[in-house]
C-alpha cells in the first residue's frame, strides 16, 4: 500500500524501517536522527553554509542571512 494512503510520512517510514532492521525502539531511533540532523545543521552554520533542514531542525537560515553575516565578518577584519 502506498505510504501516503496509509498516512505515514517519509520520516516515520524511515524511522520504522531503521527500528525494525536494528530491532530497537522507534523513539530511540527518532531521538538519534534528530540529534544527528541538529549536529549537521550546527556544523553547517559554523562553516557559514546556508541551512535549510526542516522537520528535524526547527530553524532555517536563508542564504541572504549568511551573506549578511559574512559581510559583517569581513567588515570587522578590515577595521
């Protein structure tokens, strides 16, 4: 049966599959995935890359905001 017809999102489908394959609790799998994506987002932010991860991470940094931050950094360095 199609996942959309069952009302299961792609994220839940991935969590269910990982939990089944590894034989661990779905809640634990969800927590690990959330932590992993948050770490990725923080790493990308620290490197000045635009972050557009939704659902897992509740913040989105647009490319324009990153450019503004980079301009401020270069401005401080030149002073």
